[in-house]
C-alpha cells in the first residue's frame, strides 16, 4: 500500500482506539506504529548500499523495485504473533497494545492489498518464507507491468 493509504488507515484505527479507551497517547502510539513500520523499507535501501538524503531517490528505488533482495524485517507476521503472545502472557498495558494494534493493521492491510497487486504469494509477509526464498525479489514479487 502507498504511504498515504497507511496514513488514512492509521487515522481510522487510532480514532477507534481513542474512542474506546479515551487515550490520546494510545491513539498516537497506534498511529505512529501503523505508519512508521515502513522504516524497514529504508533499511532495505541502505542494505543495498544506497543512501541519499533525497526522499525522491529512496521513493524511486522502492517504487521501481530496484532492489535485488527484500528483507523487510518488521513486515513479518512472526513478529506480530510474538508480540500478541507477549501481551497476552505478560498482561501488558494499553500503550504496548496500541503499538501492536498499529503494526497489526498495517501488516494485515499490506497482505490483503499487496497480494493482489505486487506479491506472488501472500506468505511473503512471513520472514521465514522470505528467508526460504533467499529474500530474492523475483521469487517474491510479480514482474512490473509495462504501461
């Protein structure tokens, strides 16, 4: 999904958190985690030996899929599952729950919408699946269709 779509979705989810828990802090935490999980795209950019202070360079690198491997460390259902288990087991507070809600909604929306447009297999949102495929772009992404 595009960043603006994640922003809109995070506003909706964060508004619900505010409505149900009456906590602006929890709503803000959910919003931030729902949007900034995408920082791992920038980590992939750096791992490919790139670094530019111009957002346009990074954006084109991602948009045009100039990468050869895709790690996306935070875009992993394993992490989400582990965090929910920790919340259940340790009875963690609202702020941690809000953080994981933001991550979860981002990953669920990505897996739904990107599965139809860019991913070969929705299992690509499991880190173990990406690792088994050697993180190779051609085994995880559909070819970019020419206009």
